[in-house]
């Protein structure tokens, strides 16, 4: 009985090891070869798994891009936000800092168009195993920390739940970058962010 009870955790650990090995291989190839030039075959070879195993874990290459973008955010963007708040910016300045940091660290990555499409898909058509844009990144945690900071400064309304305001800002931002790829306007990112922030600022009051 005890032996049977021990088998599921062992299988799960093995599954997690294979999952992580695939992610590590994909991340390395995305960085060194680029997303477009990376194939599922090269990912499988580097991860030392069969093609069938790879497709069981990740049916499409874009599903591997989403966790890669999340890792970039977690490692490069998230750590910058709270230290910036210590400089006492306005709420809108802090949001702008966050959005520009995302651009600098993520959207300047080669094959940026795929990154934008993947984030849009993540927000509006999430994959069952990776559905929460906040999971693994802390994006909405960062937005909420900024809005809570703004409430303490009297710059953000308090008659709407903080969690709702956070979700609204997150959806608006991801909608913006999705529309930018549709319009081929990614080079106007900063201007579009400023327009969005002007709208958000009017809604905060």
C-alpha cells in the first residue's frame, strides 16, 4: 500500500524534470538562435526527449514562448519596480516605468512580434496549464503594488476594489500591445503608452 502511494509523487517528479528540461532547452535556443530559427526538433534534441514527448508537453512552439517571456519578466522587470517606488514617483510615473521596462527587457528581444502575440493570447485565450499572466511573473502584483502606493498618496480612487483596478489596468495594457501589433505600430510604443496613461489617469480620479 505504501509503495502504491509513493508512485504518483515519483511520476510527478519525473514529469516536472522533463518539463523543466524542455523549458531550459527552449530558453537557451530562443536566446542563442532566436525564436523564428528555433524548431521543435532542435528543442527536442537539446532536451534529449523524443519529438512525441515534446509535443505531449507543449503542442506548439508558441506555448514555450509564454513561459520564456514570463522568465524574462520575473528576472529583469519585477526586481526593478519596488526600488523605483522608493524614489517617490507619481503613480503614473511608476506605471510608465513598469511599461517601459517591459519594452526594454522583453519587447526588444528578437522576434518581438511573436512575444506580443503570445502575451495577447495569454491574457485573452489562456492555455489550461499556464492560464494566469501573473503566475511566474508577478506582473499584476507589480501593478497592484503601484496602485496601492498611489492610493496612499491620494492619487488613486478607493471606491473600487484594488484587485479590480489592478485587473483593469492589466487588461488595458495587454489590449494596447495587442492592437499595436495589429497596426504594425510597435515602433510607437512609448507614445501609445503615454496615451494609455493619460486615459488611466483620468479614470483614477
